[in-house]
């Protein structure tokens, strides 16, 4: 077969296009190979970045969930609980003040009763002394007669279970009741003093500052958690946007890599086709070139019907 890279064809021009084509293909192959390898490296880098971004999104999601759960199960309850505690303490202080006032007024009333009971007991003691004094027998006789005539029936109606009501029995009841009243008044007064001491010792007012600090800390916790919830949600959105961006970049890089690889494989295949000496005769580049010359340059029996036309003969 004629070496078409050195001969002059029927068009009158040296045919050295094949050698230039091979050199050009070799250059393009090297360039395409470098581009393909670079695109593969780019895809790998983009995928690594994507994987890191996936981790960032997961971490950001975990952080957002953590602070949201803290808000749901701790902060909201703490803020409401401390606020309720402060209100209850304020109410307790008010009630404690009302109780202190009531105890004070009750103590005054009980003190008055205690004094009156003491006075009544003193009078009862005087009455008992007069009842036992022999000098008063005449007066006592007059009182007994007056009692029997004017008061006995009334007392009998008041005390139907008492079979024999006498003047002496009534006096004994008066002395006994005054003694009981004095003892009860003393007991009530002592109880009032004890309750007043307990109320003073409880010092409920001291809880006001503590409840105020507790409520402030509850609000501070809620404010801090709200900020973290907002920041973590913003960070999650940011990382998700970055992930979406890098996923798009990975897709573009993969397509570019396929394009570069296809270009490289095309150059390599074409170069192999041109340079492979073991191809069948009808696949040899020189054979194909001769067919092209016959078709377009009028070389041989396959010349076109008119200048610039195409031959009707098949290339095979």
C-alpha cells in the first residue's frame, strides 16, 4: 500500500495530513488524559466535602434536637415553675402578714379574756371566803331563802339532771366555772404566744428574695435555651444549604468527569485505530483515505459526477 503521508495526491498537494493528525491526536490524548484524571480527583474531593457536610448536617441536627428537647422538658417547665413559686411565695407572705395581724389581735383579745378570767377567779375566791366566814351566816341565810323562793325553779329548769339544787351548789358551780375559765384563758394565751413565736420564727418574708432570684434564674435559663434553639436551627439550615450546594457541585463534577473521560477515551480509541498495524485491510486509514480521494478528488473510477459532487460507489 502507498504511504499516503509522503506522496502527492491527484489534487496536487503533498499528503502529510495523517502524520499531523497522529501528532495532534497524541497531544489531545495527553491533554484529555490529564483533564480526565483531574476531573476524577475533583469528583473525589467534592464527594469528600459532601461527606463532611453530611456529618455537619447530622451534628447540627443533633444539636438542634438537643436544645429543643432541653426547651421542651426543662426550660419551659423551669421558667413556669419558678414564676409560680414566686407568686406562691408572695401570696404566702401576704397571708403570713394577715396571720400575724390576726394572731396579734387574737392575743390581745385572749389577754383581755385572761385578765377578766383572773378577775372573775379572784371574785370567786372572795365569794368562797365569805361563804366560809361565820360572820356572814345571817346574810347567807337571807340569800338562801331568797334563792329558794325566787331562783331555784329557774336553776332546776336549766339543770334538769341535777336532783337537788341548793344555794351552796350554785356558789360551788360559780367558783368551779371561774377556775375553769381562768385555766382555759391561761391555756389559750400560752397557745397564742407559742403560735406567735412559730409564726415569727418561720420568717416567711425571707423567702421573697430567694424566690425572686430563683425566678430570674429560671427566666435566664429559658432565654439562654431559646437563643441556643434559634442558633442551632439557623446553623442546621446553613449546613443543609451548604450540603445542597455541594451535592449540586458533585453532580456537575461527575458530569464533567464523564465528559472528560469520554473525550480521553475518544482520542485514545481514534489514535489506536490510526496507529494499530493489525487492523483489517478495509479498516486501514490509508485505505479509507484512498476512498476519500477517489470520492472527492476524481482519482480513479469512483470520480464524482460533477465537481464538488459525491461518488455513488460505496466505500466498502
